[in-house]
């Protein structure tokens, strides 16, 4: 008998992660590890992990890793990539990390067209700290800091930061995907591969926004939270390629 | 890789795949159960050491080896073997 | 008098709720109380626990380095905390989820089939309240009536949950000590 | 009531109208309580985009004369340093809560006291000081929060309250104070010039001589604060031959340790600084004339220690026992240390 | 060569490969020099979007093993505090230059020494220290910058150099050192795991006991630094009866003042701390056995003063003369102060 | 004889400003003062001035003012406006202040739809600190930190932050104008009036980006620098209304 | 407000406006000179106390009171009076 | 020997350039030198100035609290700095832009019509160099030749500017002292 689903080379084996049951982070992690292996990038990869639920990602990925202060991932990645352009550098960030405290770093690293890749896990909430509002929280959504639901009068609107970043000349590839179903997961892997290819080819900045479930803070079952991504979240954050400036690449 | 060995016949055959849920790693999220179109998996009545109702293989015969269960599992719990 | 105890379990087992209800009840009964939850990791994987001190005088330190009581809802909790027990201390554990208890000659042990009793009440999710009930009987400091009132306070209007919880506390209280073959 | 909730509720009762904060463990419940309760009470709650933004929103609100507050934990407090320096420069009142955690860097979320230097020496730039209070019970959290708003207004200065995850999470019974109503208007506040003269608030003073005058003015204010705002608790110091010095969480534990060793006949006492700046220098000096042995307990590698050394100026022995990194020491551990130190003295 | 240029050129010669900074007066020429010269020399220059971003870029570059640097002035340094705490937690080497200005707040751009506390006590959160050097001439700026990169690498720690607008702007002749080539590789650096084991750098250590071990490890490192990296200059202290203590700009002025009063037969001397942390405690203590009068000069309301008090521990009199806010005192002024203090002594 | 050009009520009289000859700030200042007077807002106005050449604006405007730490103007304005919604609150910011260090505050105050107005003076350079690159510096433009001209390989592209902000639902009015000619100056005044009106009517956030000359750091004569705004700068930053969500208002 | 008093006539008349450059406030940027369509203003040969070649009115007669000079002046230097 | 001087003028008058050239020349002539410009305000409105010390021994303090020489290019500079002069000090000022000099009995004063001389050379922008030339003659420490070399160093390849500057220095040097009626 032969194992059909090989354990990803750059994913530490048999570690029980700290993620909650059904958390999308686990899926995105595995996909990233698979793509690193498929594209043979793992040996020269450095991942910058965030303050957020993925702060412990270094316990799971089996590549060189560095943690960042909350929100500063892309600044650290900039330092690494500029110092060692031969390395493959990506950040892994949550929506609070990337779109709230890290707004300036996100915008300016993209605008400089840094040759880095950003894996942006949008779960519409601050997971790590127990479910506060994120910039991406949907209108009306209840969180611990919007007990009556997010009210645009007070808290404004869900921020579409990937759309912003996609408008920059230096952003070569930007796509929004969702790990909400087998098809969504396959697309996510494809998107990550495209984004990684941009950097591997020396073209510039790339970002993949992944809509991802946080069953714990959404107070839903895992299955319901996946459905919620599909049915509700993608209405506010439509999926698709937001920009693709690669030349000579067959566009799908 | 191999296609159905006894195509066309309507009698139930043993699947060529074997689905193993490493129960001690399972967090019982139920995603594999939900997304397996063949209803191969189900929630166990028992709890594992972490206190979760883990997934278990209840209908291995139906498995078509599509690997959807491994695709959706956030915790790399499931192993699908082929003969 | 000062009684120190530690409730432990996995994140989803309602251990903090049980501890909170007890602490609150003790306050209602006019004791000095400190309640210190483990906090922060918004992750269900790990263990959650809370330390409670109940005393009839001011409590200098809320830290129960060597608690007199440990209430453990699952296997990892037993392994983590049994050695912290004060000599002469007492361990109450959920025998439905605990296979092995490391040997310590200097403590007493009380198994409670909390999950099964809860399932018996028609809902497996009140195992924490069963444990609480049993524990009330064991320590005999805080009154069941006050605990019921505390439950009502904490669960405000969720009537069904209140009823279930009160029933579960009673079942634990009345059934204790349990005669369990392992 | 938990410590974090006590911070929030006491602030509301002290007339705090504006809270701005960014989530960080172990103080999330403070902001969440504000989200739940401040807006309904007619106040302002904003979860800002960062700690930097939060402290600057505080500046804005304080400039209008409103009682304003922010809270965070260690890394977030580092990000507020520029803003705190501006508050000091502007002479604006505000209350800043630091529910400390293990550091440096991300550290962990366990209780620690590693930000003492930052709080008492001004982690921000320039010549300024901030009054710093350190409560040791949930009741005191409430009391000192309430009081801090007064101090802030009285001296027109940011005030810091430092605590840690244990104090923030711990629940104890609390007697709350009456809500303050009708705070006096602040004539210096920005409110539109109306038909009067225009006001401006600035910390930029290009002329060095003028800036120097401003610095000395601030300095005199700090001297005033040093004169009037020292707070501490003496516990069993009257007949003590060995005195523990500790604040906040460690002070509670030290008190238990003192009680313990007293049972064995060791004449121990505790001096608990409640105001960390101004530090209770004089009372310590006083004690040092008589008592020759001091023990400093901290959940750090030794920071308040320097203030004790500065106070005692070589007049007595000082020993130190520290547990950094989020380790909460036990009363037994402190008692053992006191015991050992006392044996050494007796031998001398 | 100006002080700001000397910082930059010495860094380049020390093998600094990456500079990240954000403009702020009075240190703009430093970044501008880097913009002009570092990229052509094969290095990296980025004008970052903020000081916060700059220090985090430094973290990234330092993590790859490159010699990396940033510079700013007071408010910008406040914004870097979180990052500096992370550098300390990660144990990453880097050089941070603070060309101080008047504060708090925006203050002004004139020379000041109000950030001493921030620099020496860790303005960031958690238990850490940073070596701090304070040059007093353009030549010394160059020398200490060159040296700081060594110290940073040797101890794997951020190193701070503090100076002020006068030192930064002033031009003096400088003899530059040879450019360093072929720095040893750092095996701990991130460089992709290749076929080996993966590395990770983190400051998050959730387990308090492990975090505590890390804290004590850092602490031992700091003790090492205290043992080996104390630097100071003694000037005419041998027969002195009154000794001035001053660093950087004020030390130059104090030296002139000492020369002046010496002409009038007053036996004055100068002790100039070059390393502010570790502070030259022992030499001062030594002196205090013999000399009973010390005068601390600072361009602040009194910050290094505390380190002097900590060192001398009541063994001698300490008086203080400070000019905060960007006022540069004159040699005559210091001389007058020395003279007056000396008259007081003689009367006693 | 009668003076035709009245001194603006909210502008301090006969103070010689510290601005360089021909600096656009002086013009924008005067326009703001005029509009405050025209709309009778001066009495309840609070202006937040930046770190930048306009740091001394409080010496010129005769209204209540507060200085901000570099880049934090909109956070301070948020604090003021939330605390005292009856006040008229605006920031005055440069391009370094607003689009570099203040990026996060700019984005999030707009996204929250704060009821404040932002006067954004874009002179493509850091004036105050002596002419370093700004996020808005044009490609190829020489500054003291881009001695060879801004190179997109290293420094990325001019950032169009007002365009970003204009996409937010909470941004009611956004316009880009230029003080480069009599007509441009008149349009600028109009734009400021529109933006102020938005706040006065309680509608939400408004911003006016003003392209403005910095003869000193551009190393041009005043007249040439005005021409440069018209001929070069507006190519990169086209003028016009970027969003106008006022209802029932006659659009031009 | 009043329109041309002697419309149609080609003879040069005195303008009804008076343009005063408060020279001690002028920074000599030349913007008013550049943008005045009527060439009323010019750069003075002399320097003012700030060291600038200030603007001066050289052709008041041509002034049409359009106020463009006051519009473009960054330093509120110019006063235009009407009769 | 230590000579302390302060050059002052408005931002656009090239005062820092003149000071820099002198400081550089003094270094070339092997003196100890400190040069400290006023800095920061990127605004032409205000005054700019620089302090220079030239000495044959190490210079302890670069601050010229009471300089021996003040070189003032315009009226505001004279007003700001004349009182800072050391008793017995000397004031050199640009009489083309200075009307009044406050009375001080204890200093000497030297007017230089720098703008007019510069205009006479065909370009009004070299007034700073005229002043420098006159000042060289006055202090007689640094050689004109070295200053010319310093000009070439600092202005690298801008040939025209170099020629003009050298001519202006010569004009100032040769013409000094000037006989000016005020
Ligand atoms: C300076 C600073 N502020 C705040 C925090 C606390 N903090 C850690 S993670 C986090 C937000 C996490 O949310 P997100 O980025 O969305 O990640 P998720 O956990 O949802 O994956 C916060 C506020 C911190 N560590 N540092
Ligand atoms: C935290 C901080 N960093 C840097 C500075 C220095 N600084 C003051 S203004 C400024 C930039 C000014 O440029 P801009 O905002 O474009 O305004 P302008 O002067 O061009 O009008 C800088 C970098 C500061 N004061 N504070
Ligand atoms: S809190 Fe949410 S994001 Fe974090 S691990 Fe749990 S499910 Fe995942
Ligand atoms: S491989 Fe496919 S059919 Fe088989 S268990 Fe998994 S999901 Fe079901
Ligand atoms: S998806 Fe994985 S973790 Fe979830 S139930 Fe199935 S096997 Fe268990
Ligand atoms: S430097 Fe530029 S922006 Fe600043 S005052 Fe001068 S011209 Fe204006
Ligand atoms: S008012 Fe018009 S015509 Fe008259 S001077 Fe001014 S610009 Fe020229
Ligand atoms: S526009 Fe104003 S400052 Fe400029 S030259 Fe004319 S009057 Fe003078
Ligand atoms: Mg999130
Ligand atoms: Mg600008």
C-alpha cells in the first residue's frame, strides 16, 4: 500500500498545532509548504511570521523563519530581501497585522515593489487576542469590541487593502481566494504558486489574500464557518485576480 | 492510477483505497466528514485524548481516493493509501 | 481559613465558567475570593485553567503554587497538575476522559464520570457543572443554593442552559462520591 | 470584578469620556468593557488602527479638555512613547494603563514587571517624567484609576498605571466609588476661539532659551509632584530588622511571605511603593537609618532596585531576588529568601 | 568632515551594508550621505516610510547577518523603541544613532541631552539593556561608530550612539580607518535552510520558565558587557579636588572650563563617560574615595546625575548644573559654576 | 479709497511668515483662512498642524490650533472631533506627513469616515527637513536622498494616496487641485469650501490635495516652480474631483 | 464696481485702482509680476531689509483691479485700493 | 592661539558657503578647526549663521559664545549678533544692506559694500565672497591662495562659479579697508 498524500517536506511532522479545530490557518500552512516543495523554494526560503494566531508558525514550517513585531512583517521582509536578494522571502500575516497596525508597511512595501510575497489570511477578526474587530470585519458583525455589530457610523467600513495594493505599479500579482471548499483550496494553492513564481522570476511584489474561517471567534461550527466564508464573506470580498502584470504568462 | 477493476458491475466491491484517520491528531472539526462526497467518514462517539470527537472511517468501501478529505483537513490528520 | 484550588481542562470544556460560578458564589457567601484564569491563548487546543482562593480573611497572594484541590477535566490536565497538589491535597478528575493518574501516595483521589452523567441528563455539554456539583459536596464551604444563584447571575437569560446547569450541579452533588471501577 | 474591568469601570466613574485602544493580551477585557459600556454612557470608544494612533487620539481628546484614557501591554506601550512625550510637552492630562507582560520583544503574556524603567524614566524622548502608580489589588486598581484622573488634571500631565496580567485577569470583590459628575471646565482646552483670542497647543519651541524655560517649568512641576504624590504602604515595618520592598503583584506575594516568616519569629516587614515615580525615597531613607537590611523583590532582573539604591545611598545592605519572564514567584520562595537573608544577618 | 558624515563614512568603512532611515533634523546629512555613497559601494540604502519601518528593516537585514544601521533624532528614536526591544530579544546586532534634539514632544532641533534615560534604561519594554556610546568629537564619532559594529556583533546586541545636533553638524578634521573587508560569517544568520536544519528567530517564548532562562541569559550578557565595555576619559583628575562629570558636547565644554579654572589655580578635573551604559561606576567610585566634590554638567534637567549618584553612593557631594531645551552652555558658564562650587568647599 | 482685498479675519496680521519666497503654503494658508471666514467656521474651528514646513502655522492662523507629532494629525483630529462633535476640525498636512509616516492614520481615519477635513499640501518633497524624497516625488526627480533621481527599482512609484482614500465609502469628498496659477488658486478655494461644507453638513470625511510649489527644494525660481506644477506635476497627479458623495448637491 | 469711465477712448487714463506693495513684507518671489496681465508690477533694483528684490508698482495706470496679484501673492503683501 | 568668529546673514546669501570655504582652508593650512552651522530651518526667511574656531591647539569647545569677529551680511544679523561680540571684538558688515549698527563703544567696525562690489564684478551673487576676501585681510591668518584652493575643492567642476568667487575674494581682499560714507 502506498500513501497517496505525502507529508509536505517543509512541514514539521506529527506536531499538533495550537490552532483551533477547523481553523483555516492550518490549511493555508499546508498549502504554502506544498508550494515551497513543488517549486523547490524551501531551501532558500525565509518566512516572516506575524503577531497573530500564526505567531507560532515557526513550530510548523520547516524552513528558516523570523517572527515580527505586530504589523511589521513587510518591513522585516524588505530588510531581508534587500540584504540577500537571492533568498526567497515571504510574509504570513493576518488581517489585523497587515491591514490595521501594519497599514503603512503594507502600502509602502508594495509601492516600492519589494520583491517579496505576502500571504494574507483574512478571517475578518483578531483571532489571537480573542475576537476583536478587524479592519476587515463585516458590517453588522458582532465582535468583542463591536458588541452591537460593526456600525459604519463609528467603525467605518471593511477595508479592502488588497484592492488598494493591487493598484500599485510595483504590485505584479494580487489575487483573492478562499479556503472554504475543496475547489477554493485548490485555487488557493494555485494562487500561492503564481505569487511565489513572481518573486522567483524576479518580477516584483505579489500578494495573495486568503479568506479563512475562524470558527472560534465567529462562534460557529467549523462547517458553518466554511459556509459563511462562501456565502457571506465573499460577497464583501469578491474572489479573483486583482492584478496580474506578468508578461508573457498565459493568463487563465 | 488504476481504473475500476470491475467496471460496469453493480455489486459492491471493496475499495482499492484505505482511509486512515490518525485519531490522536484529529480535532474533530468535521470538515472531512462534510466534504467527502462518498460519506466515508463520520464523527466518532468517543473522545480522543485531546477531548475531541474525532473522525472515523465508517465506509471505507465507498472511497474513491479523491483526496478531498486530506485537502480540507487543517491538521494533516488523514492518510489515504492506495493498493 | 484559606482554601486554594485549581480547575483545569481543555479550552472547550467550560472550566473557566465553572470556576467563575464558584468564585462568584463564594463572594455572595461573603468570603474573600481571588479568581485567576489562565488567559490569552485564544486556541482551543491547549489547556485552560483557573486558580481560586476562598478565605475568610484578606488574601495576600492569589497564586496557588501548591493548591489543596485540583479539579481536572481531562488527561493532559491531570498530568500537568497532579504534582502541584499540596501534600495531603485532593484530586478530583473526570474519569470519562482520564485513563491514568500518576502515582502519588500523599493525596486523595476522587473520580467523577462527568461526561456520562451529563449525557445522562440529555446533553453532554454540562460535564463541567457535574464536576462543580461534586466538588461542592467535597469541600463543603459554599452552599449549593448560592451556586445556583450564581449560575443564574452569570447566564442571565439563557433559561434552558440555567436549568441544565442546575440539574447537573445537583447530579454531581447528590451522586458524590462515585463508585467507579477503572 | 476582574482587574481589567475595574480599570475600565473606575475610569468611567471618574468621568473618563474617551477611550482609545488597540487589542493586546493581557488587557483586552479593559477595551472590551469600554466597548460595551462607555458608548452607552455617552462616551467615546474607538478601537484604533494601532497603539500609535490610540495615544494620538488621546492627545486630541485631552486637548478638548475631556478625561481620556488608553491602555495596552508592553510592546504596545513602547509604541506610545512618542505620544507620551508629546502629552508631557503639551502638558495634557491623560491616563495610560500598562498591563505588563514578559519581554523584551513579543515575550509572552504572563505577568511581569520588566517595564519599570520605561515607565519611571520616561521611555520617550526629552526631559519629562510621568507619575506612575502600581496597584496591588483589584480594589486598588479601581481606587488608583479614579485617583489618577485627578492627578492628571491637577498637574496637567499624563499619568501611568502599571500592572500585570495577573492583576488584570484576577477577580476580587470591589467597592466602587460614586460616578463623578460635573467636572470643572478647563479654560485652557481647545474649544474654538469663539469671540475670544485663539489658543494654540504646541510642544515645538524653536528658541532654545524659551524651550529651556519650558523645561524648567516642567521640572518644577515634577518637583511639586515629588513633594505631594508619594504613596506607599508600610506593613509591619515598626519592629522589622529586614524589610522587603516590592510593588504590585510581587508586593502581595511578599506580604504573604512576611506573614509566613513572622510566624517563625523573623522580624520582617514590607514597604510597598504605590507611586513608583515619585518613588518613596524619604520613607525608605528614614527606615534605612534604623534598618540595615533590605530585600528587593521584582518580577524582573532588577529595575526598581536602582531606585532603592538611589534612596538608601549606601546606608544599608540591599539584596535582590528577581523572577523575570512571566514567572510568578510563590510566597514560599520569597519567604525562603527572607529567611536565608535573615540568617546571614544574624551571623554577622 | 561633519559629525553626521563621519557617522556614515565610518559605518561604511566598518562594513555596514544596510542603512534604513527616515529624515529628521539634525541628522539628515547622515542619511543623505548614505544615499549618495552606500548604494554605489554595493550596499543598501532605503528611506523608509517611517522610523518604525526603518528599525524593522534593520531587524530583517541584521537577521541575515549583514551589518545594519539606522539613525534618527529624539522623536524618531521614541518610535523605534519597540523595534529596539525586539532586537534585544532576538539578540540581533545593529547600530542605532540618536542625534538628540530638544524635547519633550517636537521640542526643537537644537543640541540637547534629554534622551539619556531613554538610551541607558531601555525606552522599550522588557528586561534588556543596550550599550550606549557618546562621542565628544567628530574623530570620536568615527571611531566609536566603527567600534560599535564590533560590539554589536560580539555580544549580539543593538548598540546605541547618542550625540546631538552640535556634534552632528560640526565639522572637524578626521583621520578615517581602513575599510573592513571579509567580515566573518555569522552561523546563526537566516540564509535559507539549504540542506541543513531550519532556523528560527523569535522573541516569543510562551513558557515563563523558558522566558526566564532567556532573560537571565541576556542578563549575564549584560554583566559581561559591564565588565568589558566601560569606556571613559580622565582629564586632570590626578590632583583634582573637584571633578566635573559630563559626556559628549557638554564634556567638551567642561574640558574648556576645567582648563580655564586651572589657570586660576583651581584643581579641577574632568571624568568623561564615553560608554553611558555600562556607566564608568568603578572609576567614579575609586575617585570618590579621595575626591569629595563632583559636579555633573548636562544639557538636561538631570539624568546622568542618577548614574553618578548610583556610583558614588553617598561618598561625596554631587552638585548639578543643567541647561535643557537646546541651550548650549558656554565654557565661561561652566567655569563660573566650578569656581563657585570650589569656593563653597574651601569655606567648609 | 477703499481696500479691495480685505485681510482675512482668521489670519494674523502683518506677521512675516517663515516660508520661503514663492512657497505654496502661504497661498493655501490664506485660502483656508478666507474660507473659514466666508463660511463663518473660524469661531468653532480647530486646526491640527503637522510636522513639516507648516509646523509654525499656529503663528499665522488666528484660530484654535494644535500641533501634531509627525504624521499623526488625523488621529489627533479624530480625538478632537469625537470628543467635541460640535467643533469644526481639520488637519493641514504635507505629503511626507500624510503619505509616509502618517499612512495608517490617513487611511483609517478616512475609512472610519471621521467627520474631519484634510488639507493635504503635496509638494513632492520633504520641505522642512531639506528636500528629501517624499512618497509623492516624481520618477527621476532629484532629491537629497535620491541624488540620481527617484528610481522605481529602488524607491517605487509616486503614491496617489488621495485616490486611495477617495475609494472609501466614508470619504464624502475628495478633490485634487493646484495653486499654480490664478485659476488654480480660485479652484483650490472652491475645493476647500466644498470640503469644509461636507463637514459643516455633518456628512463625513473630506480631503483636498493641493499641488504646491517648493521653489527652495526644487531649486527653481518661484515662477518656474509654478510652471513645473502645471506642466509636470499635474501629469503625474491629474487634477479633478476624485469622489463626491454629497447628495442633492449640484455637481459642477 | 464702476465700469470704465471713458470707454472707447484710446487715450491712456489714470486707473481707478491703486496698487501698493508693502515692500518690507515682500519676499521678491516675482509671482505677482509674472501673473499680472497688465505688467503693473516689476522687480525693484533695490533690496529690502530682508535682502529681497521686492516687487514695485511701475505701471499703476494699467491696473484693472483684477486682484490677481493679491491672489497669487503667498505673503499677503499687496493692497489694491479702489477709488 | 584661538580665533573665534561668526558669519551671519539671510538664508540665501551664501553665508554657510563662505564659512565652509574658510574652515576648509584653515584645515588645509594645518590649523585645528571647528565649523558649526546653524541648521535645520529649510526656510529662507530666517537668518543663517555659522560659528568657526581656528586654533593651533585642540579646540575644547566649538561654541563661540562671545566671538572675536562677527561678519554680518544684512541688517537682522547685525541686530542679532553685535551684542554677542567679545569686548574688543570686531564687526564686519555688509553696508549695502545695513543701515544702522547699535552703538557699542568697545568694538571696532568695518563696513564692506559687498553687494555693490559683487555687482561691479558682473554678478550680484558673490557678495559673500567679497566679504570673505575682506575678512581674510582683516584676520591675516589663512592665506588667500589656500582659500582659492578651498574654493576649487568645494565647487568641484563649476568653473564659472569658481572664477567669479576667486575674483570676488580678491576684490574684497584688495579693497579692504573700505572707505564708505554712511
Ligand atoms: C504592538 C502590538 N500590539 C498588539 C499586539 C497584540 N496582538 C497580537 S496578534 C493581534 C491581532 C491578531 O489578529 P490578526 O492579525 O487578524 O491575526 P489572526 O490571529 O486573526 O490570524 C494583536 C492585536 C501585539 N502583539 N503587539
Ligand atoms: C517622528 C518624526 N520623524 C521625523 C520628523 C522630521 N520631519 C519633520 S517634517 C518632516 C517632513 C516634512 O515633509 P512634508 O510632510 O512633505 O511637509 P513639507 O515640509 O514638505 O510641507 C520630517 C521628516 C519628525 N519631526 N518627527
Ligand atoms: S482563534 Fe480563530 S484564527 Fe485563531 S486559531 Fe482559533 S480559529 Fe484559528
Ligand atoms: S479520498 Fe475522497 S472518497 Fe475517500 S475518504 Fe477522502 S474524500 Fe472521501
Ligand atoms: S478534517 Fe481533520 S481534524 Fe477535522 S475532523 Fe477530519 S480528520 Fe479530524
Ligand atoms: S522648503 Fe519648500 S515647502 Fe518649505 S517653506 Fe520653503 S518653499 Fe515652502
Ligand atoms: S489688480 Fe490685476 S491688474 Fe492690478 S496689479 Fe494686480 S494683477 Fe495687475
Ligand atoms: S507675490 Fe508677494 S511676495 Fe512675491 S514678489 Fe509679489 S508682492 Fe512680493
Ligand atoms: Mg485575523
Ligand atoms: Mg512636502
